[in-house]
C-alpha cells in the first residue's frame, strides 16, 4: 500500500507543471458572479476534462429561466464520473466552484493573468476555488494514471459548479436533487493547512420602510422613510451587540454576526423619501435554530417600526443558507484526510480540524445526510490568500500538496480490501 502511494506522489511530482498550467488556464477565463455568465468556463472545463481522457464527462445546462431567476446570465454544471473496478463501492463527490466575485480595485497584477511570482499564482478565483478544481482533477487523474487503479473499487464524481457566489442552489443542490451525483461522501473546496468540519449558516433579509413623500419645504406633511430606517438600524445595531454574547462550542466559530450591507432610498434631494430599503446579513452559529433567529429578527424590526406613526414595513427573507456540521472527527473521510495530511505535511505543525464562520456549498451535501469535509488548495486562512480581495493568490506548493493528500485519501477510501 505504501508503494502505491509512492507511485501516486511520484506521478504528481512528474506532472507538477501540467497541474500549474491547468490552474493558470482556469484563472484566465473570466467567470465573475455577478454578472454570472458562467457557461463559457463550464464549456471550457468540460473540453479540458475530455481531452485528459475522462470518459464520462457531462455538461449539464440549467434551464435559462431558473438561471435568470437566480440573477445569473448563463450556467452549466460539469460532472465527470470515474469508476474504479466495477464501480460497486464507495461513491465520493469532489465539489469545487469556478464562479468568482468580481475583481474590484487595488490589483498589482492582471486579475485574469494567472501571473506567477515567488512561488505564488495570482488571480481572481485562484484560491476560491479554481485551485480546488485543479487539485481534485489531478488527484483523480493520479489514481487513473499511476498504475494503482486496479486495486480500487467504487466511484469518484468530479462535480464542478458555478453558482456558489449566489448560493449554490443551481449547482450542488441541483445536481443532488436530480440524481446526477449520488455520493456517500463528499469533499468540498477548502484549504491545505486545515480540515474544516463545520460552518455557519446565514440569513439574508431585505427590509423595506414605506412612508409618504412630501415637499422638502413642508417635511411635516410626509413620513420620512430614511429617518424611519435609521431608527430600525439603530435597533438592529443594538441587537448585534447582544449577539456577541452567544458563543459556539465549535472550534473556529465564535458568535453570530449581523451586517447591514446595502441601503438605498429617496426620490430627489428636495423630496421627503417615501421608500428606503436595506439588505442585512445575519450569520448563524451551528447551535442556532434558524426559525427562532428569523422570528427574533422580525420582532426587532417590527417593534422599531411600530413606534413611527403611519410607517409600513416589509421584511423579505432573501436567503437561508443552512449551517453545516460539526462532522465528527472519527468519520472515515476525515480520518483518511487527517492520516494523509500528517504523513505529507510533517513540516506544517499540528493539524487543525475546525469550523469557519462563512457558509459554503458543503451545506448542500450535509443536508442530504452525506458525510462531508472541506479540504483543498490554499493557506491557513482566507485572509492569507486575499480571498475576495485584490491580489488573491495561492502558494503553488500548497496546490501540489493538496493534490497529493486528496489522491492518497481517495486511495484509502476506495481500496478494495481483498486486493490490499
């Protein structure tokens, strides 16, 4: 078994430049979401996998009306099903997303260049999470090409999706609900220096304060919706302080958060505004009940609005992303990852298995009762990689180490004991 892993690692080292070039090509394909025109990158990836010899590769286009309703322009999912033996064994999905947030300002390099400097590749999405697409692809390719596949039994599905930045409803969830993938276990995009076994949930709300317009010269004849929204926000900011007193028992996750991310309103400078809207992000720790959290949020907003005569308020839930985990450390996929991590990352200190405060597509697998972990290519924290910020980058050595760890983990999980 050890000699098989040595073969896998040797194959990965021999194909190091090919892996890096594959990632570079992905970074050079714009896939900003929004606007969400993601069919081009999906089509390109479908072609790349086919050229690499993957036989069962599907480009699964999503109905345009569903895509439009999700606020995107075009979308398809890419699935490559790889059977080992007769396929009768564990089914493992490897899921990473290729849509990215827009680059924004402040870059010192072309965000779509894939430039390499001092052992790092720079570009939008290189860490979140195009590097995981490369790591997963070449981990499976290593099993196919390194001469060890005959000892394995089961199936691995490369499931690459392109709507994570807008919730993953038409990516992993869509694939699972339609039976395009039926995994027993799932590995979802993450970073090389830790295994993530839990993450926060999230509620997004849109609050609309509806007042009455009036001439700015006689403001007392109107109901100022912006002023009303200020009162509502003051109540929400006070509530945010209360949330800091709730603490999660999951390592890596602290307390619930609340952020007012968008606000708009008014007609003109000389008119009392009759409508004001804001969008609120409310993060849920794994221990929280989302129904109770939503009810609490609504009570706070409605109570603040009730103090203003004539004001109407509407609260619309835009998103509910479920929390994920914590998955027990003795789950087979985490045990296998941890064992290979310790074997291949001896210079990296102690392995951390923890939760993260963001939310990801891992939740869609966990919601189906699928044993799920997050692991991939990247640093210890999102901040180190400048994820969602200018000069996003990934250490190329982390990319290669992630390929090795994932490949050896798949080997362990798929090993046919009668061949071992």
